[in-house]
């Protein structure tokens, strides 16, 4: 049986998607300079705050998932009894 290839199996397509995401991020950071921010806290007025906040939140979420996986994960034959 032949495996069906998807768009993500070609490294050239993955590179194009990654570059597209980076271009979109840069465009959003540039657009942020044209928008007046109405933050509640003073730290929200720093340029690129929401990008940094989102990245840190994402990294913390990944680390929390790795820790919880070790706590919650069961053995492969857990339900075979």
C-alpha cells in the first residue's frame, strides 16, 4: 500500500509556509506601530508586548504539558486487565 503524500511532506513547502508565517509576524509587528493601544497596565504599552507575552505563554504551556504527561500518562496495557 502506497502512502499518500500531503503538502507537509515536501520540505520545500514547509520552508515556504514557515517563511509566510515569519512575514506575517513581521507585518503584524509593523502594523502595531500604527494602532493606538489602550492597555490597562503600563507594561501593555511597550512595543511588541503582546508578541512576547504570547510566545512566553506558549512556551510555558508546552512545559506544563510535558510535566502533566508524566503525571497523567498510563502504561500501554493499563486497560487490558
